[in-house]
C-alpha cells in the first residue's frame, strides 16, 4: 500500500495537476475558437479554422505553462528568445499531428457527417475528432515542455 501511495504522489504532483487543469483550459480555447471560425468560414475551411484555433491555444498555453505550471519566472528577452521558439517549435509538431489527424477524420472517415450522442449532449464529428486528437497532443506537449522547454537546470 505504501508503494502505491508513493507512486500516486509521484505521478500526481502540483505540476501535473496544474498541467492538466491548464491543458483542459487550453483545449477549451482551442475547441471554442475552432467552432467559432468553422462557423464563420462556412465549415468547408476546417483546416484553416483549426490553424487559427491552434495559434490562439498555443499563445494561451505558453503564458499559463510558463507562469503557473513550470514556474519559469524569468520574462527577460534573453530567456524568452529561447523559450518561445522552443515552445512553438514543439507545438508545431503537435500541430501537424492535429492537422493531419483532423484531415484524416474528416476527409477519410467523414466525421463531419456524423453526430455523436454523449448522454444528453450531441457533438458534431469534427469536435469529437478534435477531442480525440487533443488527448494525444496534450500528452506529447507535456513531455516536450517538461523535459525540453521548461526543464529545470540540474545543480552541478
């Protein structure tokens, strides 16, 4: 039981809990922006809608991850010129996962023609596809942020 408890506290740290919280908020920013732009652009330019939503979500994610999750308190140009390109670069990889996955779900699997019932909520296929892809993206982004972008320097 003690080993299980130790494992629990090793996995569910302040950092991982905050990452999940802000990951959920980032996902909401992404989904709301996607839905808004998908409606404004008539539903046919869903990859452009996804791109715009991604830009807004990445900006929100950078600010919250830097300030709250990984507590990188240095906002000087010297630090930002390293963190911003690393953060955006890592997110570009996940952007291609999301963009390619969204294309696959819509163009190949025709999710845009489907409606999914979840108890009392109905969700369109594109939103369901984005939710599936967001789970994958959040995991990839956490690993890249923790071990590459905001890693704490080890004391020598």
